[in-house]
C-alpha cells in the first residue's frame, strides 16, 4: 500500500499536476511496468528499491531520447555558436528527479509509481545552459571511482571507494564511434614539412554521453565524459607467451587515467597521473570540437569547413579552473602542426576561443607543473609553452623596459630549485577573458594575485558571481516552500528568480509568515526522523538547526565553530537554569585523504559531540552531530531543514561559495563574514537581515602587515582560554590527553586564518542569533527578506552573463518543438 500523502506531497501534486499533463500517467504506468518486468531477474519475484529506480529511470529516459535527438538536429540545422565547458570535476550523480522536474513528468511519475524516487545533482551550470537554450556541452572524465565515501570510525574519517558504476548507470550512452586517440611521451622532430610528435604511447578516449534537459523547453544538451581504454595493440609488438599475458595485464596502466577522481582539497600535488588526466580530457575534447566544427550538417560526416579560421565565431571554450589549461597549448599544437597555420594567426584563434574561470586565491592550490615532468610526458606542449612565454615576455619588456622584477613575476616559467610552469599565468595569457566567481573575489584577483596582468590587460578581467539552479535547489528539494511561494507570486519565478522580490509585498503578511514557518518545521521533523534512523541520535526538532556543511579546510574555519560550541557548552554548565535557546549544531564535510589537520578537525568535532551529547545537565539544549558522508543527496535533506547557515571563512579566502546561496533560498538565515558571495547576499537582502561579523578584507590585510598574535587573544579572553585549555588538556579526549596538540599548536602559533581574531565578534553575533530565534515571527520575517533577495543567485543569471559577455551568445527562452510536434 502507498504511504498516506503528507501536506508537502499534496502541495506538490497541486502545483505539478497541471504542468505535467495527467494524460501521461497511463502511458508512463505501462512503460514503467514493462521496464520493471525486464529488470526483475527470473528467480526473484519481489522488486527492490533499485529495481524501481532503474525501471523509473529508463521510463523517464524514454521521454528524453526523442528530445535529445531533436535538439542535436536543431543545432546541426541552425549551426549556432557552441560553448564547451571543460572541467575535471563533472561527477555524475543520480539525476532522476531533476530530469522529471525539467520534463514536467514528476507528478505523473509519482502517480504511476507511488512516489519511489531518488536524485542527485548535475552541475547547476549545465542545467541553466539547457534551460536558456544555449548549444552547450559539458566535457570531463568518466571516473570509475568518484569522490570517496566517508565513514566515521571511532570518531575518525575513514575513506571507502565510491564504486558508483557497480550497478550500471541508466543515464549514460557509450559512443564508441567517437572514440579518439590521445598521445603521451615520445619525442619531437622538426622537419622541413613541419613539426612532428613521434614515438608516442596512445591511450584511447571512449565517450559516454549523458542527457542534460532544460526546464520545460524540450532542449536536451549533452555532457560527454571520457573513459580511458588501452588500444588493442597495446604492447603486443613484443609478443611471446609470457609477454602476451603481461601485456594484457599492463592495459590497466593506460586505463588508470579515468580510474579515480582526485579530491579537490585546495592543495596542488604535482602527480603525473593527474597531469595525464588533465591532458587526456583536453586532447579528446579538442578533437571532438574540431570534428564537430568541420562537419556541421546533421547526419553527414562531410567536411563543411576546411580550415579553423572562423573557429572563434562558432566555438567558445570555457576553462573551469586551471585543470584544463593544457587546452591552450593543445589547440596551438593542432593549429600549428596539423592545420599548418602561422603562429600569429593560430594565437589569435586560440585566445579568441578560450576563456578562464579562476576558483581560488590560496597560493598552495595554484597548479605549477615541473618542466621535467612536462618534457617527459608532453614534450611538444612544453616547446609551445616556452614559445608562448617568449613572445609574452617580449611584449611585457616593451611595455616596461628594464623592469626585470615584473618579467620574473609575470613569466609562465618559474625559476628555482625546480623549474615549473605556472598554469594560471598560461590561462590568463592564452584567454580573452578571465573571471572570478564573486565580486569580492574578482576584485582580489585584480588587486593582488593577478595585479600585474590586470595592469597590462584590464579589458580581460570580469566578474561572474556564481549561482544555483532553482529547479534542483528549491522546486525539487523543498517542494513545500516552492508551493508556498507560488501561491503568492505564481510559478514563473522558477525560470526568472528575480520575481522573488515580489515577496517583499508580503513580508508582514501573517499567513505567509505562518506558512513559511510551517514548511520549515515539517522539514525539520522529517530530517529529525532521518537523523534518528541513520545516526541513532534523538534531537529536539524545536531546537535551532545550526549547520555548517562544506569541505573540511582550515580556511573554512570549522575550528571557530568548535570554539563557539565549547563556549556555549561551558555557559550552559555554568548557568544550567538559564533560559537557553536550544541548538542542534551539525557539521559535515570530507577531509582530503592526505590532509592531516582536516582529519584531526573532524576528530575534534566528534570528540566534542561525545562529551556534549552525553552530558545530562545540558540535555537537549545542545547537541553536536557530525554528518557522515556529506554529499548532494544529504544536502537536499538538510538544507531545507536548516535554520542557521554558517559561512565563516576568513575574509578574502572563499572565492564565492554556492552552499551559502542554497541555504538562503531555502529559508535559513546566514551567520557569516564579508567573504565570497556573502557580500552580495548582504547587499541583496539587506545587511541587517544577515548576521555579519568579523574582520573585512582590509582588516585582514592590515593584520597581515602588523602581525597576528594569537597568544594576545588567548591571554586576554577568559572564555577562549578556557576552551583552548580544555582541548589541550584532554577534556574532550580523556583517553589521550594530547590528541589535539597539533590543532592547539597551529591555533596558537601558526594560524594563517586568524581564528582567534574573529572569536569575540563571532560569539557576540551568535548571542544575537539566539535572541532573535526566541521571536519566531521576527525570525521568519527576516527569512522572507532573504528569500526575496535570492534572485541574483540563480545560475540562469550567471550563465546569461557568461553567454553575453564572454561567449558572444544570446540566451533564449524559446521552446523547440517536441519530438511529436510537426517539423517547422
């Protein structure tokens, strides 16, 4: 029997039924049953959740395929400019519910399947590109193992492989007909006929395509992920019986390229396998781009365009961080060695085609590849990089004669014990546009990290503040709130998020205040039940849900959160009869496997929880939970249930953040520093509607000059000293008193992120949070101001700006004909 419908389910049916077309239900039911029957193995009569998932995914995919083919036909016929978004971090999660929302099938599928569903995010940007009718392609690697699964064992993080393809992936389609060779190693020959890269080792790139549907416009774009395959003749030229067996076993070495995703931990390690991954995706993708550019007639492999002179008119390549930076020398190699263009013409084509997005200002995260590694792996590309640098420095020397220091700072080649190529410099020189991902971040790039380059080419530098897709991060994960909003301002806001401003007219409306508070409480009750089931912890659903979920890193300052928890705990213990605002503090995120401090921070959080959660004096007024294995599927549950969003990085360190936007859109209030997109969130919602505290970027810069003395704060602030002494003295680690000595030593003597400098302001700000939470009406009015201020943070706005200001493309809300519509 199906479960009875909750208020949220009923609300969802009201809003989606009219859009979906209930006539789809019987067809869907028939198709679903057919797929389910096919999925079941012969000796098993009872369907599992996985059987239901695959049957439903295949049913929905049936609806997608016709639109997918029609979209590609449309592109071939219209021959629009295409954008190629290159990233090493496209990681396919499960996409079922997102697809159903965008196809307007969700309610019909609900009725056909009694609400069996699953879901996890595709990139927001790909969703927006399709929803805005842009001819866009996401390119990356089809990792066999994604980001690791995190287990907490005895309070410590333990990594387990994420074998996400074990049961297959119903969304992807292998395309062996577009397999491409990728070359490594070898040597370079300069001949009268031109330059040749010879004696290389070849790895094959096998593409897998995943459909990316736009929001109810019949557009279905493509994400193409490459898988590494050894060629059939791999090492077989040394054939003998023993050699044959070894050669087959050695195929694994080639295929390791797409085996595993390197965790993004804002720390660069110059590993050869990582460089192989970066070149592999770039080389395969550029071959694909050139092939598609040359043959633009649908269903035809004829070469329509003979040379690449007009490439920038038809192709935009966006480099997402420096990981795909080898696209610049690879495109130059194709233009020079294969297409036989002159350098000046090739360079003009390359720079007008490529654009670069920077994602970090942390110096240790910037990629610098040793030249000896490049010489061995990609000798022709190193030659090209040296020539790019020679011409670049020639230009700078003319502009700034005699300024040797400037030449050294701006060179692509860093001299030293080990000569290295600065990949960010390569990206800037080889692109026509460079952008940061929040206004403050873009300003910091121009003022500090890339100051020299900005002075030379100010026209290149832009800002594109990040955004999130409201389809996934509101309609799908918080249908109750989406419906409450739609009842007041209609449903058009889903594709035009600026319309949320209309909610300001209702900020004093008691019925809206009531409905928003009610949805939040429903979400909290649901998440409380989830925590009880999965974490075996009973929490008070009437407590404030205070949440910090993001990668564990010193700059994100989970340690500042820990110091607040300890301070609050000590205050409750000191005055147990006071009327404290109850809090459930949840922290989640993964630490990079080799990042010792981050792993120790997780152990500290779990240790604090072990003490606090078992203290009967404190009871349910304070609970501390570390959320194991934080990922998108968990985010979709916790973000709609959160009251307070912790965005507390040191000012000037977080590029943008998107979690901050997701919380804001889902009715959480933000406690944060003036960092990343928080600055613009405060502008949009009104700074008085966020809990802003702590040093600004200028204050941090001033402190860097004058010096930060952690011991001064430690000796001056009794509650801070007490908390640190408890950590250092073993209060939270009774079995090993010095367990956290490395954290204590770091905080007291070499804390780059100045946790103590913001401690007092943070504690005072948290007191304001607690006070307001006791006044639910005023709290909810502040929530409404925040939701109304979210319009700017739609990825539709972000992508529209990229399209118009970088790619030279015009977004369109026009629907293309559905597969069963007559051709125009």
